[in-house]
């Protein structure tokens, strides 16, 4: 294997975190800001890109630059066990949902996922970008023209909202998914966008104008609650500017007191 072999355990139900066990000199990479806790003896270092690119400044800059296209930070963080015994480091999901462990050596060496799904991985896993070759999928796919790709033969962890459903597609089998509900797929799955048939259904159905069509063979992971859907519901439920006085609270009373009300 080219990647570091790491052991792990996932804790929690709807607000999960993953604990990674590192042997001496083993390293895990993670998105900046995903750290929850780590034991003594682990060295943390910030790097350009994912650390899997070729050596040299230009290689590192190119790797980091690709991450800008997916809306991620220029930097990633590595956690290396520099002690003599086993040490543990934990990473938390940024919103309610599930953490999905993926052994890339058992999934064809490549996973394509939504652009903010990656959480952490064994050192050696390459975190890059996947351009949608089809124009329709690129411009109307809900997740944009660019998705993330994880390549290698080690463990990777992705996170998604709500409940996660893993579905195996037989050769030629077609699955239609809401564009925001697609989490990840193996490299053999053909991905495209289909317009919702029927004018009334498209305009008043409340499900958007497009489906993601996934054709096997391959494996697909689907989430029940995309973060964009959760955020839109929260935003819609927010009171108008100034709030409502019917939502009485101590904090509101103190606020009104200082404002002379």
C-alpha cells in the first residue's frame, strides 16, 4: 500500500466524530478546522494541498490551487504520531449527519463526492477536483461544475447530512436522485442531469427542475438531508429584522432594557 494504514472508531449517532488510531510515524490528513481533540505525542502541521502531490513548490501550489475551485481552504493539516506508542486523534462532523468510512482499496481506488464532503484520510490519499464532462451536469447539477475526487488505496472519511443510504447499482441500472442529495459515487457510475418532465411538475412540484441520473455499475451514497436544504429551512424560519416580541426571553428583555424600551 502507498497510503498509511490507520485504524479508526466512529462515535455518536447524529453528531458524529471519528477517532483515528495512529501507530508511531503514521499520519492522517484532515480539513482545516475539523480537529476535535488529540492526545499528547501527536505533531500537527499545516501544509499546502493534501501532501500527496509531487515534491517541489510548483507541485504543492498546483495541488493547493485546485482546492480553491472546490471552495476549500488552501491548506490542510497533518497529524503525525511522533511518540513510541499508539496515539489517537479525533475529527468532528461540521453539521448533523453521518461520517462514512471508505476504504479506497476496495472501491476501485477512486471516489467522486460533493465538494464539501471530505473530512479526513490516511496520508497518501489524494484530494483533488473532478470536472463534470457533460455540460448539463455541470451547470444544472446543483453541486456545480466541480466535485471532489479522492484517490489512493487508503482509508478516507466523508460526511453528509441526515441518514446515509448506500445503494449498489447493477450494470445499466438507473437511479434518479435530487441533485443535492448525492453524496458520493464510485468511478464506474455514469452521472448526468435530467430535466423534470411536465411543466406543472417542474414549476409547482417543489422538488426543483432537475434530477441527477446515476447509471451503474457502481456504488452510490445518498443523504436524506443536504446541508443546503437544512440552511434554507432555518433561513426561512428566521424572524424578520428586529425579531418578534412574542418570542419573549430574558435575553430579549435585557436587550430591550438597554435600548430604552
